[in-house]
C-alpha cells in the first residue's frame, strides 16, 4: 500500500487560493465549458485562471494557452482535457509547481486497454512532481465552506452548506444525490466524486474528513473495495476518536450486481457477506439504498443522539399512529410510558376525545396549540428519549404554523425530534419549513422509525466503545515453525490440499483442542492407543487413495473395549483389502469418541478483497438448510468474536435456552481467536474447515473432530 | 352476519341524482360548512339541497330547515349534524323516502359509552326505513366518474379521475393519501372513508367495486377485521372473476400497534400471522406501508402485467445500474439476456464506451435518441418481458425529452415500462410528464424493482388460478357423532382440557393416523396388546392425577419383547405406587414405537377474528428457536395446504434435500385436511396440538404420537 496522504496534501485540493481550469472552452453544455462557469458563478474565494489553447478569454477572463504561461503562483489545477493529452498538461502542471489536481477527464482505467496505460502514465508524472490528485473519471470536488466556496465539478448546481460529507466512486450517482439533496435542503460540507482513485482514494479522504471541523456525518458510496483493512481502520478511528458516524453503500450485493459493477469499474468484487462483516466490525453503517442513507444522514446531522429508545409518538390521526407504532416496535424502539405529570398535563389541555396514551392522538381538528402541548410535555418527561411528530393534512390543520412550532420547540430541547407530515402537495409548505430548520422529515412514518432506530443503535455502539473494547488476543504458545513447515512442504509438492492428519498437525501447532488419538499400524498398537485414550473410541483408515472412508467400511464408531478395538482394526483392514486392494495405507487412526456435544463449524476463507474471513455456525442442517452462519474479518477482536457467536439464530442451542445444556462458549471463542491468528500468520492457507468442532457443556471444552485445509 | 348490500343499494350512494347536505352551515373551515362547498365547487352532476336550520341560503342556494321541507325527490343525504341529533335528522330522512346516506358526524361507537348507544339507534332507524349508509365517523365519499362527479367529503381537494379505488377505515389517513396522490397525479375511480361501518362495510364496497367498470385496482386500509371469511370470499371472487388486484394494509402488526388500534377503533384484533395467512389464501396483496401500496398500485393501474420476470435495465449511470441489478435479483427478477439482434442494434447505435450488456449503460452524456434506441430494441426483444428505465440528471441530460420519449414508446408496446428518474428538483419536470402519462415512476430504483416483482408475482398467481385450484376436501369417513359426544361431555363436566386418551379418540373419529395401541389393566393384557402391535412398543401410565409422566417413571420406551413388556408394565406400576400412591390409574397405554421419522407439529387455534387457524412446522428447535411455522385459515384448500408445507424454511428436511430421506408429505397434507374439517365441524375445540406427528419415508405414512385438545 502506498503511504497515506497527509492532511496538508488533501487540504490543498479542498482549499486552493488560486486554481487553473486546464482544458476549458467556451461551449456551455460540455464538461470543459460548464466546469469553469460553475467555479466562477458559485463564487469561488480565490483566483481562477482558464487554460484554453486558442481562446483569448473565457467568460470575460483572460485565458492562457499553457498553464506555464500563467504569471502567478497556482495552487491547484482542474484538468478537463481529453485523456489522450492529459499527460502533457500534467507534465506542465508539475513544472509549474502545482501540487494538487482534480482530473475530471474520462478515458482511463475504466475503458481498459490503452486507458490503463494512460492512467499509469499520469500517476507516474504525479509521483515525479509530488502532485496529489482526485480522479480521473470523476464529477469533481465541491467545498461549501464560505472560506473557499469551490464548485469544481460539472454538477448542475452547488449544494447548500451543511455538515454532511459525501464521497462517491460513481460520478453519475452524485448528480442524482445533489438533485435530491437540493430539493430537501440537505447541505454538504464536502462533496467528492473520486472516480478511478488513481492517487487520492477513499481512505485518504476519510482521514481528512475525520479531522474536518465542518463535517459531522460521513457518507460514502463504493463500488469496489481496494484496501479493506485500511478502510476498516480509518472507520474505527473516526468513530472512536470523533464519534462521527460513517454511512456506506457498497453496491454489488448479488453476483449479478457484482458482475455489473465489475464490468463498470473493472475490478474484482469480494464476497458480500465478507463486506457486511467488515463494515459491522469497523462500525460502518451499511445502507441498502441511497434513500436510507440520506434518511439516516439527516437524523445524525440535524438532531442530538437519543439517550435511549423510549419514543413518544404525537399524531393528529389514529391510523398513522398505529402504523408508526407497529414499525417502531419492529425496529426495536419502545413506546415511552408517560409520567403522571405528563398524563395530567394532557388531561388538562387536550380534548376529551384525544388519546392521551402513547401514541398520543391530538385528534383531526388539532391546531398548533395542541401539538405544542403534546410536544413540550413529552420532551419534559424524563421517561421520553425522543419524539416523533406525525401530521395528516385535514381541513382544519394549520400545517405551516405547526411546522414552525415544531422547529421552535426543537431548538429549546436537547432531545431529538423527528417528523413526518404525510401527503405531498398540501403538506409541502410545512415540510419545507422543517427541512430548512433541521428537523429530520420523512415522507412516511415508517422511514422515520427506521431512522430513529438507526441513530439509537449508533448511540449504543458509542457507549459500548466508551466502556472499552476487547482487543485481538495474540497467543505465545503457538508453534508457527511446524505449521509453516507442513504448509510449505505441501505447497512445494504441488499439493493444494492437506489430508486430515496433516491438517490436524497444523491445528495442533496452533494449540487448537484436538481429539486425543494416534496412528496405529497394527492391531496391538491400536489397542494400546485406545487403552491410553480411554473408551469409547473411533477408528478410521488413513490413506490418500480412499476418499469415502465411511462407504467402504473404513470407519468404526463406538468401540468400547480393548477386545472391540482389536477386532475393529482387523475388520477395517479386511474391508479395505476387499474394496481397495491397491490402496496405500498410512495406518488406522484411533481417536477419542465424544458424545452428547453440540456440533459447530469453524471455517476460514481468503477473500480477494477482505483477506481471511472467519465463518462460524452450527453444524448440519443449520449451515446447509438455514444458512445460519456469521462472518468476521481476521484478525478478530474479542468483542467481535462474542458478537459473531451470538449473532447466529441458533445461538439459543448453545446458550442453554429451553432446558438445554449450556455449552462451553468460551472454548469456541478461544478456537476462533487461534484460527484468526493462524490465518494471519500462515497466508498459505486458502481455506480451512473444522467440521465439526464438538462443543461440550460449559467448562468442559470443545474438540476438533474433523478438519480440512486447502492451499 | 347481516345480508350483503345489493349493487343497487351501493349505487345509490355513489350515483345520486339529487342530494341533501343535512346540517350544513356557512362557516368555512368547519366540516359541515366545507362539505357543502366541496360538493358544489367540484361540479356535482345533480341537484344539491342544503338543510341548515336558521339559514335562508348557503352559497347562494336556498336552504331548508328540515329535509322534509324539500319539495322535490331526494336520492341521498349527507349527514353532518352533531351526533346527539343525528337520529332525529335520520328519522326525517327516512320519512322523506331517502334510501342512501353518508354519515360524516363523529361521536358514535369510537367514543364508547353513549356513543355506542347512539350508533345502535341510527342503525335501527336505517333498518326501519331501508336506508343504506356509509359511516358514521368518516371523511366521506368521492366518485370521480364524470357522470356524477361527487366530492361528498371534507377532503381539501377532489382527486383526479383514474382507475384506482381506495376504501379506508381511517378518515385521517385519507387526507394524507389524497394529498400524496394529487402531487403524483394518481387518479381514483371511487374514494371512500367508511368510518365505523355501522351499515355498509368494506365487504359490501368490495363486491360493488368488483363490478365497477371504472375500477381496475382496489386498495383498502383496515384497522379491524370484523368478518374475515367474508373478506376472504369477496377477495377471491374479485381476483378469480375479474383479475383485479386487491391491495390491503392491515395495521396493528405488533401487539403494541394492535392495542393502539384497539383503543382507536374499540375493536379486538386477531393475530397478525393469522391475518397474513388469510390474505395470502385469499390472494390479497398485503402491503406494509402506504408508500408500498401506491408504488404497487400505479404499477397495476398504468401498465400491462409482464409475461415473465426477465427485465432489461437501461441507465445513463453505472452505479445506479448496479444498485438496481442487486435489488432486482433480490426480488426474484432476472436480467434479460439480449438476443443477437438486440446486441447488434446496440453495437451499431450506441457509443463504444456504452455497456451493451444488461444493465445497459447508455453513458452519462446520453440524450433522448440513445434512450430511444435502447428502449425500443429491448421492447422488441423476445427475451425481454419488461423494461426499467433509470435516469440521473447529468449536465447533458435532456430530461424532459427523454421522459416524453419513454411515454411515447410505451404507448406503442404491450410490455410494461417502469421508470426511476433519480434526484428530485431537476428531474421534477421529467417525473411530471411520466406521471401524467401513466408511466409508473419511482424516486429510487429499489422501489421500482420491488413493484415490478410484485406485479410479476400477481401475474403468476393469476396463471395458477387459471389452471384451476384444488378445493377443500370433505371426508365422508369421519365419525362426527363420537367426536361431538366426547367434546360435549367434557364441556358439560366443566373441563376445558381433554386428556390424551380422549383427544386421541376425537382424532381417531376423524380418521387421523393414530399409532396403534391399547389400554392395558394388567401385565398380561399389556403383553397381549404389545404382541399384537409388534415390537418395539412404548408404555405410558394414564391418569388424570399425573401430569409429568416422564419424571416419575411413568413412561418406558423401546420395549422389544413380550418379556420386556411384562417387566415394563410392572416397573411403571411400582414407580407410580411409590411416587403417587393416591393416584387413580386408568391403565397403562401400550403403543407402537416408530423410529427414524421426522417429527412435525400440527396445531389448531381459534382466533377471535379469523376463526380456526391451522399451524404447521417441524418439531423441537424449529418451532421453539427458529419460529419456523406456517399458518392457514380453515377450511384449507388443497393448494393452500401444499403451500403451507413448502413455505417453512425447514421444508428441505422433508423433501429429501442433501441426501436425506424424502418423507411422506402427502400424508401430512391429508392430516391437515382432516384437522381443517374437524375445526370447522367441532367449534367446541379452542386449541388442538399434535406434537409430534411422526412422518415416515415417502409412501409409509405418518403417525400422531401425542395430542392435546383445549375446549
């Protein structure tokens, strides 16, 4: 990985005092023409120089043939030349001493072939001169900070100033987002389309936004993750150091979507469940849709976090009150139980027919005064953590005044207020007021509930972080040398598969709890091993030539005595001689037999984007039929391991629900920690399957009963 | 249940030629004042008479003191007097010969106490005079048919004419819906707020809408279901006879929501899973939110149903194309594979950088001509069943022209076209065109996919209905007399619980497959029974005084011989004598022991709203931990039974997935059919549990191993 950009380097992109638009022209409606006009008309707080060969001026401003012709110092260049000549313009920018650039031009990596080469070329020039650049193939960069006010993009309009930062891999999506945000009066601090991220990437930008005082909420749209661990790291730092939420959309959830993304970005997608796991581990809030992302973003940006999940619902219509209650409960919120004082206030001031229980129905003819009473009383109530206001446009409803009241009251309290004025045309006047005055507004109450629940969950996450999270445990008692040796030898022999007995040695080297056992080469030896382990035992033939041991009588279970053991050895041998007379036998493996445990599965798979991904689930049908499995990216912290075990639906089978035995969950955690360390220290392992890991009752540990390693 | 209203009776409400607004006044901004003005200004095609004691005229029209003073014939009355005097006005309406009314006034059942009495009173007057009425406590009725044009409601605005009917139990919600619809140019055929439904109810209205030529799609919002079977019946008739989709919201999904609904409507809610089951059985499309409901409604109302699920996605931005692909796949749609001809057309006409695979990316600088090519080629392609058009507002995008092209092209093809112009402000001009010209438009592509998938599923349902559905099977081989006798005797004895042996008799009377067995009163008898059944058998003590048989040694499993049987009998007896010396024993039950079957659960519960609800699931953890169960309302048709078995997630365990034995699913179906008949014919049964029903391999049947009946 290249070194991270410094804060200064990115600062020069967002806050230039002079900039050149290199390759602009006079034709409105084209990217080179529009971008210059955008910077000019949107009131950039610095000097702009058009570089347009063949033009004397652009929009009344003296134009230059080459950037080198500009007599003054230039901080930044916005490059809009066709891709074929970008390298030449860039070379000149370097000579001019320009250290930051935004390359809008398309026709690079995303078109493949020669484009890939062109991209390498400009990157090389940038490195030579120490230039940091955004792009190529992007919409541009917007900084709404009044100190700078730069719309270096070909977006139709500059957004309002606000405290939300949005950075996106898709330029086209930015246009939709800006249009959507403008209608909803959503403001941005920084707005970046980073395109092919040939130099500055999303991680550099995230580090910058972490310390950006103008930014309270960070949104990111990604189609491809190039440095998963870097992304996780910066997200963790942002959340733990600043408490700023990071919301992300990662497209390509389905294989069809991923292949559409691949043909669009030219990159290889990692698995979607690995992405889910990575985001969860890093505390990134993964959003399914742009709509969700902005619904959550305004909740974070406009209002304080709720102290708890007890909400008051205030409505002028019973039906929507019920729908909202349903959704609130489904989302894990609680209906606040009003204090006696609040109930008294409601009884005194609301009409008799009003429903003074939560959801509070102020009745269809309610005007602003009733909303005021319901809202202020709820906010004062110590049993209420936040309020959701619903309005339907009935003939007596003074929509505008109610919106103003809601906004006025909100400014006096530190509890969050959300609103949903239902409808569209008549309520527009009220919605406009709410949006301008930073009350998160939702067209449907269901989205309001979902967003409230989302901020509440983030609040809980911050609290948990504050308590202190368990780190990654590093075991000293592992024998890395032996493990490496086995793996390397197998690899050197051209094998991509470790047979069970070798896999066991690797796991043993990492001190995973193996079932006691040993390889016997005679009946006597088998009996001796069995005696030393204690009965019952199982025996299975070990041979590279026999794949389905069970089917050919190569396995015997439940051997209960020395006599039994001797017979079992001889029987297996006879079976094999009959069915596989040519097979080369390494011996017969004698192993302790465990009864009555719960079978779980531990897996490890190396993902192209996320590296080693650890998988956990209950064995058999739970994995096969219910797909009831959880994932984490290695290395895994103690907290994450505990989460990944609890997160499967069949967790109650381990935790002792409904009169079941409580299993030794702690021993599973230790195994996962060791697997995590193994996956990091032995990159040769492509896949590892422990199936099953037999987990005994609490305090009695667990045993690896079968394992496989792919190289 | 009262007799259904006739078509004529409802017709008189929607199509009066003269109407009186009884109780109106001159005060605008009040319900009585607004309603008269609404009818007048919205151009009612008939005569209006204001009845306003104390006024000479209203809005320039001669007013009458009493309805009886009107010299002409009056078809309908809209009643807006305070609830306390409604009965008097109504009496006069009856005397006047008026046969239909809309009672807007509130203050009836919904306020409890005296209100309940007032509602009974007006209903009695209506019955006396043969009056049919909507309400009380409602927003009113709107009929957009130009023949009538009646806005007999206090809604702020009359909606456009259209082919969607909306009927709602919540008046306030109607105001939000109308406002929302107006902004989106969604038109309605009929719009009814039916309030307390003291006379005309939702079922009457649905029967009317079934035959209403102006209505293509029917929407209903319900807070309480008073006649579940009536509702299911009419929905089935609508769908099978006319193919009109019925979309419903039923609020009160959570217990908190249900109790909010109850305090709002004064009614008892049935279980939500029963509601889900009932809607699914009747073919009603249950929507979670108002937004979903209208998203689906415009898809049904504006476009033909797709022949299949192979969609083409056309976009001018890669990112949204990927997001849409993800969602389409998740919703069960397929990306169409273009024919060679289409691919050729794309190659010839689209720029080189365009992605000509599905999703088709016509690239950011696309104007209407490129959209035209992509759209027409896709529509002509026999591999495409429908097209989804995405647009992001980039600087070169001619939004208005593209919208017009989409609409023009749509009118020439019979395949459905959906659109999502992403953003809000800039794209508004395009969205407006799409909405006015009946292209279903969605602000986010995800909703577009969801809606396309929804209409596709409905299409599949119609196809299945067309093939012919399996009816309810009625078994002749049941002994209803015996079952009734046992149940009645238990009830007469004041018991609310049938012990196992009695429950078994009831089930046996309905010919459910009981495990062979018999009651023994001596060791010899036990051996004799066991010998005749064949080994292995189980034995269990039968006594009303012993609840937990297992814990006191009252059960013995796996008895494999006559000798064993005799010993088991004696052992159980000794155990019981020691632990329950006082217990009265009915004997010891000897029963066949089945091994290796899959345990499933069959249940029956009488729901307050839906009547007998049948439950099915796999035993043990599947029910307890995963809640993996399915429900149907009895009587259950053959199709429904097959669906309810397949619908559980653990179905693969029965169907033989992954090398498992295929179980005798047909025998489960028969059991469910018999339980369904039992539940209908023996209303004394409140709850029935068969746990487990042991299902053997295909062709080998199943056995009831344990059962319980609650009265």
